[in-house]
């Protein structure tokens, strides 16, 4: 799965803003990379006070990007290349400029008044539950026109919809039906725990209505049987099973969840150069019902959220990956891309992504990570990691023909991550580039279905410091993976697996290792990795 913002990916008409036609022109690049699902960040009309997450019309495309006709063509062209498209479903809130809210605030008798959450008195929890500490100072704001307080989990210009209202629920289903009918393959659901809150003034920790997720799942399955719901739910581990649901052993709510718990542990493991946090995550992750799946990631469009780590663990990650104050955000995260976090060390970048892609679940890749793009910390907040895609060493990184001052955001043009050094064109010509490595790694992933569909188990035998060994088992066979998070070469003894081995062979590795033979002396270099095919099961 490959995620991108249309406005920073490719500009076809030279106005400085990426658009749908520009994206269509880059679909062959995505197909060659190995992308099979494209996740688009908000595409709807918006004042863009929150990068499109403040929506004013759920049934249209932002005119900056193109038209509904352009979007339909995108779905067609992507489908021709075997790429499905999912879009962000942002229905926890609307923009305060949305006609629904403008009507709601205009009169207590408005048909949309009860579509939002109101309080006649100042709620006692007004200053609790902020999602963006430091940028957001309250969750209830007084509206002089409405003469009432309205609720907003996020910014004050994003009033929350009241999803306990049956009319709101029906409207959300209509929105989903509209885009499914047009041809999208599902939705990445933004802020799911807040969508299902039963919000009441004065209650900062409302109950969650999981049955609404069951309703949405049933609705989606009737409209398009193979569509997915991918949920953003950064909650405690014991709460995760409720988001999948369980009906007779099968998931009956969302199909997929982002694995935030694993993400935080991966960052801690990379900082410590110690695999123990990953082992803990694999051990502590709740079992999935049939039909449920994880979405794994290292970097996405938001900050690296370390809120599930202890204060001591968080400080360890900060020390290694966010030592400067302007690299951090919201008192919980890091607003950097992975390559600069790892000091642009190619070995460690490959190691990190090899580890992510070899763990259970569906890997998600943020645009530009495949070429090692950097961040621009001079930009505010999370915009630091939302700079234009770097296609070439031409002006504006080949992103746009517009004058630089007209670009939606400035391109990175200085330092080791400037577009003259980091771009697709240069890496396309270099068969040893990071881009070429990603293409090879993803092709190998396709040949190892055990990773996504099988079980992932830590191989619990004595290991040299820094080395993680895990296996993936499925109907097609068994894969074994070695990852050395430390800088020192190591030798691993996996002789206990010898009875299972048929013709063990490296299918992906950081270098050419000697033929395996027996499994008692497996070498793995510092910051090295090995994907070993242990056995292949042939179907009858």
C-alpha cells in the first residue's frame, strides 16, 4: 500500500499544485515499484486549514486536483495496472465552513442542528482530550451565532458530527456508497475511536459505540463485497479486538487496523539497536479474528507517535532520532522522515524496511520513502514531511513547471536531501540505488505469501546481541528472517530448524553470503538482513 497527497505528488498543469492528471501520469512508476493499493489522503473540497481534513463537500473532488471525471479516469487507469484505490473517509468532523454547520449554527430549528454536538453551558471538560497539545487548547468552543458551545476533538474549525444521530449515520453510509459506486476499493477511516464516541458535555471519556462499525461493515460489504475498511485507532492493546469485532471467529467490523503498537516498538528497537521491543510487540499483539489484518508502517503522513511508550523509552527514541526540539511535536512524536533519522545510512534504511516488510500484515509505504527523501523542518508542524515528490534534478524537483513561489509547498533544495541529490531520475539510472532495492525487495515479497497470509513467530533461541530471528509459516511453505539491528557482525545457530529445512536459500540479503548448507552457522553482517526460504510447499 502506497500513501500520498495528490497536491504534493505531481503537477500536470503548472499551477504549483499536484493534481489527478499528474498522478495518472505516474501510475506506471507505482506499478513498477510494486504498488497494488494506492491510499489517497483527503481529496474533497476544503479550506485546507488542516491539509484537507477539514471537508466542505463529501461528494466532490477539490477543484485544485481536478474533477470527478478526472477521478473516475484515475480509478480506471489504476485498475488497468492492477492497482486499487482507497480514499480517506473523514467523518468524525466537518469544516466549520461546511453548509451543514453553517445551517446548524444559524438557528436552533435548523434541520442540521442535531448533526453536531452542542452544550448550552460551558462544559467542565472543555480543556481536556485535545488531540494536538500545544496547537489546540480546548475541545469545546463557544459560537456567538449559535449561542452555544460546540464540540471538536481536533481544531476549533473542525466541529464534530454527532454519530449517535441516525440521520448522520445514514449520511455517512450515503457518502461511502457514492464513492464505492464510483469505483474506490475502500476507505482509510480517520480517527475511528472518535467517530464512535457517545459524546456528552462534561464527560471526557465517553463510551464507544462499536455497533456503528458493525453497521458500516455490513453496508460496505453489500455495496462492494471486496471493499475494505482500514481503521486508524491508536488505542490500548486490549481495546484492539473490539475494532475488528468477532462473529463466529471472523472479523465483522473493520478489516484492517494500523499497527501503532508495533510502530512504536520498531522505533524503540532501531534506537536501541536491540530487537527485544519487536519481540514484545509480536508476543503482546492480540490474536486476530479470521479476515482481520494489520497494516504496518515506519513513516506515514503524521508524526511518529510514541505515546504508547513509557517516558523513559520515548526519551531514548528522542535521543537518537529527534534530539532537537524542532524535530518533535505534540509532546509525543517526531516529525521527520526515516532516512535523515538514520543519518542517511543506506545499511540501516534497508534494514529498517526489510524488517517492516517481513513482519505480518500489509506494509504501507509513504511516498518518497523509496528514494530516501528528507524533511523540511522550517515548515510548520507535520508539513515538514509533506514536501513535493522529488522526481528529477530539474527545477522544482520535476514536480511542477510553476514559479517556485507558487508551489503548494517548497521543494527541498539544500543539503544531502536536496532534489539535486535525491530524485527518481538519478536512482532509476543506478541499479544499486535505494529505489532499485525497493523494487527488488517488493518483488521478493510477492514470492513469499507466507509473510502476509501466514503466521509470524519469534524464533526463541539464544541470539547474539542485536539479532532478531523470526519465521513466517503458511500453506505455501516457511520463510526465516534474520535482522541484525547492531553494528557488529554476528553468527546465528538455527540448527533446531534443520529437520524442517529442504533446500534453504537466501532470497533477499544485504550482501552475498556463502551457500547455507546447514543452519548452525548463519552469518549476518552488522545492520544486515537475510530472508531465507526454508521450505516450499507445492499445491497438489
